[in-house]
């Protein structure tokens, strides 16, 4: 870009500055590699020459017209008039005319068309064009790669495994802003033979702000847009990037914490009384990787980062017709149901040298993790699934993707979910028992500092919270602003918690046992699903501090039926071990344990083991449905 352009952006508005930045990067996408020396604010060269027309025209036309008109008029008119007439009129007329016409025309004519021409679509259109071009050539590329030079024959075994996907990387030597919703819409391209989904990388040496939605694999950018079948793009967003590094996720480690650039996702509400706009960073099957030399921050509870997976064709599932799931219980796309099950979801990873900071909502897990049971139906079917369109709780993978969070500082107020989904039908006199399940992915949150409050919903085989400092409640530090201690959810999950300092657990809950769910309108549901947690275990270790099970749950709206703590919802896994190797152990919650064949309970402390009176409730006789441990899920 030419020198006059930068002064114009700030004069207009902060939004205009962002557009100029994005447009400058967009123009460089089609430039040759020689136009981007070193690791400056441009990208590497890309494939097709066709999209270069738009970027080339803007810089050529604007700078040529403005500089030519201004210098020619002013010097010619002024010197001629002054010597011919009197000296007095010359300075008055000439300088007045020259500065007025020349400088005014140049900034107005030249920079203005450049930002307004196509700043929000130039980079988008270029990436789509290049992705399509490579997809059309994928079959030929795969053939050449699989051809054996000696024989000239194609290695069919190798060819069958090859997929060709586009990779686009946008670099900025300073800050980088996303200033409009960005949907890669790669479905048509990836449907071509041998074509795979693209990967989009945004690398900024300075701060990176994704203030608008970025996604692929959906029929639009709204939260209710239907997830499509097939492969979708992966995304990598890096703030404080080391542009000299070969690996795109490398961040600078030579900056003081105060100077390290942050990665911010989302934007604030327009006014203090308004609601923050939805910002969705998502994919179906693609991975999402976020990295920052400073902090990673979610700007509001309207920000969601998730992968859904590809919708499963439920009509192909054995015994699905026996479940009888009501059509109004699932997301619809026209007359078709979307899901309710998803598989092959991409992974999420967050890595910050500073803090990872969430922005909690007032949702609870069962606002979007739904279930249905049918007492009167044959085989008493049960189903459990996620409604991603209703989800507003930070980070999630709904189709088996893993989530890993790593902070060099603290993890504050973060909400993370890896829910399971599936259905079960018991045997009848004429039909066998059927069970299908998509387990959740792995959940791992590690911080060199503290883990402050948060909600961690694990539906996969294992989950980890590990703090180099303490795992503590928000009320203990004033840092957090939502949950009263870590809220832990489990299914058939092996939970591990460890902290070098104190360790405080707010509540331990199996969401399938949480009654009082209102999935549509009307009365709260009283049904629960048992049998989803037969192998569950939780082990917590405070290495050099105290350990406390507080039994404190997130405050819900007044009158919410889930605000009533039931014995079932408060049950801890069948295997539970709490240990404070250099401190005290305190249990303030009722300690109710799920029945298990090989269950175990261990309470260990170097100091005192304290339990309130409510921790040991009097046993009650209950009429229970007969079911052997380890059997298929049922309901009651």
C-alpha cells in the first residue's frame, strides 16, 4: 500500500482502520512472493493469477491520479502569475489555490475508494477462489504424487489414501482484526474427488481480534444454521506470533507479560444496556487451534468456540425407529432433522503464555444437553443428545473431539464441555436390546498458575484439571465472576484433579441424574437416565495445601426447578479418592456415592479430616428398580 493510506484510516474511525488492515492483507494474497520480503504484513504468494485483478487496480488508479493532478497545477499557476503582475497578489493567490485544491483532492480521491471498494469480501473471495481451484486440481495432483517414476504406473494403494487440501496463511507484522462474519463455505469444493477441507491460519505479530464469526461446515453463520455432512475447514489463530518460525503456532517468548499481545474473541455490546452480539468460532469436522503470547480471552458469554462433528444419519442406526424421538426435540432444517447425533468432530486446543479467561453465562448443562425417556414404549427407550444451537457455555465439542487448554498463567472462569450422546432400547419378547453411543472426547485443562472456578463437563473417557498453583473458588480471589468453585460433571469418566496449593471443588454432578429439566415449555421433567456412569471415578490431590468438597452449585434463576438439590444429582462416582498430603481435608457436601461393583472410597489427609453433619446423611429405604450393575442404561 502507498504511504498516504494509513493516515486516512484513523481519521475515519476505528472500524475503518480495521478494514484497511484487512484489505491490505487481502491485496497481498495474490501478490508474488517477491512482493512480501521477510515476514512483514503480507502473506506468501498463492496459486491462481486471476484474483489479482481487483487488488492490482485499486493501488494503480488511486495513487497515479492524485499525485499527478496536485503537483502539476500548483507549481505552474503560481510562479507564472506572480512575476507578471505585482508581488503582492502572487503570494495571496498562488499559495491559497495550491494547498486548497491539491491536498484536499489527493486524500479524498485516493484513499476513499480503496477501503470502500471491497474490504470485507476481497480476502474472503480470494480464499474461496483459490480453494476451489486447488480442489479442481486435486485429482491430478494425487495422480502425480502416486505415480511410480520407474514404471509410470499409479500406486493404487497410495492413491486411495491421498487427500489434497488447500492451506491459506494471512500474516500481519502488527495487529490483525477480523471485521466481518467469515464463512469459508467449502462444502462444494471438498465434494470433489480427492479434495480435502482447507486450513485457514491467521498469524499476527501483534494482537489478534476476532470480533465476528468465523466458521465452516454450516448452512450459514447464525447459531441455528444446520451442520452439513462432510469435511469442513480447520482454523488456527495466533496472536504474538513468531513470524520467523516454521510452525504456525509458535509465539514470541521474548516479551514481558505486560507487552505480550492477546487473542480476543468476540466484541462488546453497542451500549451498556444492550446484549453482546453472538460470535461463533466453529467447524464441524475441522480442528480449531488458538495460541497467544499473552492472554486468550472470550469477550462475552455470547462467544462460543466449538466443533459439532458431521451429522449422523439416524435412519441407518440399528433400532433407532424404536426410540420415537419427538421431532420438536431436535434442530430442524426445513422438514429435515439435523442430528441429533454427530461424529468425527474436530479437536480444540488453546495455548497461552498468559491467562485463558472465559466469560460465563447463566446456563446450566441441561439447557442444551437433552434427553428423552419413554415409560409406555416397548423396551423403555432412552436417548441423550446435544443441541448446539442452544449452547452458550464457552468451549465444546459435541461429536467426540478432544479439548486441551494450556495456560502459562491462570485459567479463569472457563467453561468446557465434551458431552456424550446416544440411545438405548432394552430387549422385548421379540426384539433384542440395542445401544449406540458417541462418547465425548478427552478434556484437559492445565495452568501453571491457578484454576479459578469454571464449569467442566466431561462426557468422555478421561478428564484432567491440573494447577501449578491452586484450584479455587472465584470468591476466594475476586478474579472469577460466576461459579462458586469448580463445577465438575461426569459420565463414564475417569476424572483427575491435582493442585500444588489448595484444591476446592464446588459440586460433582452426573447431568443424566439431574432432574427438573425444562427442554421446551411446560412442566419440568422428573425422569433421569441411569447406567451412563458405571465406570466413573474421581481422584483429587492437594499436594501442599488443603482439599475441600464444598457442595456449592451455580446459582440459577429464581424458581428454576434444577435449583433443588436432589440426592441423585449430588451423587459422586463409584470410585472416589480425596487426598491432602500436606494439609486438611474438609467435606461440606452430602457424600452420596453411586453404587458400583468395584467401587472405592478413600479420604486421606496429613492433617485433619473434617465432615459436616450433612456429609453423612441417614440411610433411607428406597424402592429401586432391579438392575444389575454394569447393565445398559435405563430410566426411572
